[in-house]
C-alpha cells in the first residue's frame, strides 16, 4: 500500500510559478489550492508525495 506525506504552504501570487516549480523539483505534487482561512486573497497550496 502506498503511503503519502503531505505539505501545506502559502502561495504568493506574484511568485506562483517559482514556488510550484521548487516544490515539484523536490517531488511534491500539487493537490489543491484554496483561499486562506483568515484572508481569502491569500492562497494556500496543498501538496503530496510518496513517503520514502
């Protein structure tokens, strides 16, 4: 059975591509982007990758 680890990170709108590329290079797969809990304009990205 595959085991996963998860990560949440703020997603800065002015630097989105670089942030996503950096996480992707480390093996993280973007699962979802949602508005932040305290500020809907602040985005939160959820990532997952197979646990080693």
